[in-house]
């Protein structure tokens, strides 16, 4: 999917339906002039419902649906007839969508399973008719309950990509190249930084018709947790990954320093990411001999499994697949739990600025000026 079609953040205004009023009708016919109360109840207002759907993988279908209203309930009528319930409004979202209150930043809910439904905003209850208020001392009540009013709320929907393994590394570390080699995905690959501007997913084939999902996110730079580069905009996509694959090119000035910088950025963004199982892949090793590899191993961190690979020559790719498959099938890595923290209002204001820039139809796909507000001009 083209980068302009990948939408992982939308802000929408939702309003549930108001309840219908109860009826205060008194029974009358040609033989009865002073019948008792027979007013029916009003109908319930429509809910705003979120439903997970495996047919969507971005929020692009909601990008221009900024106002979503449910139907109002109808009023009750004579003969204790109930009013019709308001039409529910169901919003289909991709699995992995997280919902926040736009005013307070409070976490509301998340959708992780296909077909999972959550009532985001309840519709107003219908009012009771005068039938319910008859008593021995008030046998003809001429009043009924009004329906409950509708509820309005502005919410933020964020998508956090679901994948088994997430690729973490600096720009031009070879993440997109690896994804294109091990899967059928076709990410953009070029010799300049920030070639990848949106996450890419690929299904990696393994032995005996088995497979796993790999996610490539835009490159991380030092200070990303503070908003530099693409900053927080895409770091959230690795929160749901079972394991993390750190990728550092072999021609880096200091392998250990780059690894520590990446680890520190993840820790600053979300300390829970440090607890995930990690694998380190040293990329672009096709030109190294055994002697150089032995020397490089002395610079590597001791607390992480390391694989030397080359996406061009295929060096170490089978070993990397075996290691990833072993790790993602460990019981400790199968359960991915996330503590959703309240969203910072200042952060989602930056997201809105980027989102508004995307609406400009005259903007070219390769125009990167939209990222200046989050530190692009500081690179």
C-alpha cells in the first residue's frame, strides 16, 4: 500500500442517539371516554460500537468520516406500544486499534480480535410511559419520562500494528531489504535516510508451510522518544510485537554504542519494551571474512543472541529464521500485554498537524516537509 494510504491516527467526533420520550396517552374509544393510562415507553437511542475487522489494516476509511452519529430512539405511543430503537452505528477498525479520549488523553479501550465489539458510547435510555406511574391515588397520570439525552465525545483512534517480530534500527540499517528478501513485501529501498515513512508488514515463509509476520518501521534516531525525526509517530507499532529484532550495519562506528542508543530510545518511550525478547542482527556482512567476524564479536553485547547476516548474499538468513521461530514460539513470548498509558495532549496535537497536512490534495507524495514540526529540520 502506498505511503499516502497508510493512516494510523484519526480523530473523530461521535454522538450516540438520544432516547425517545415515553407516551402520556390515555385510553379512549367510542365506548370508553375515561380510560386509564396506556402510554408506551420510548425507544433506546443508538450506540456507537467499535468492531474489529481483519479486512482493514489501516484507518484510511475513517480519515474523512470525522462525524459519526447514531440514530435517535422514537417515542412511545398508545396501547403501551414501545418506540423503535435508534439505529446503532458500527465503526469497523483494524485489529490493534487503541482508543483515547481526545479531551483528557484517557485510555478508553482497545480492539485486538477479529469480530470483537466494544460499545464506545451508549445510547440514551428511552423514557417510561405513563402506564408505569399509575397508582391507587393517581389513576390517570398525565405525565411521562423524557428520554435520556445523547452523549457526545471526541475520540482518538490509534493503530498499533500486530506482528510477531518487529525490526528496530537506525535509517539505512537494511530493515526494508531484509523484509523484501524474506517475504513478498515490496517496501521502498533507496540509499538515503528515512526511505521508509510508514510501517510495512510481510509474511515470512518458514519450514513445513509455517509462517510468521514481520513488521518494518521507519528508522529510529537518537532523540526519537523526544520527537526528533519521525519520533513517537511510529514507535508505538512495535509495542504489540512478540519479539524485537535489532539491526545494526557492520560498517557502524561502534556496534555496542548504537545498540545502547536504540535500547535507550525504546526505554524512554515505554519501559515495558525493554522486557521484550530481543535478537541482534549485524547486517551487510557479505564482504567480511572469518577473521574480521571474530574481531567484531568482541564488540557485541553479551546479553543478547547475535546473528551475522547479509540480505544480498543470503548469509545467515536461514539461521535468523530458525532463531526467530524458536523465540516467538516460547510461552513467555506468546502473551503480549501492554499497559496503555494516558495520551499526552501535546503529542496528539502534533499528530493532528501532520494529519491536516495529509489532507492537502496538492501535496506531493515525496514531500517530506510535513515532518518539520517534529524535528525533521533538526536532522
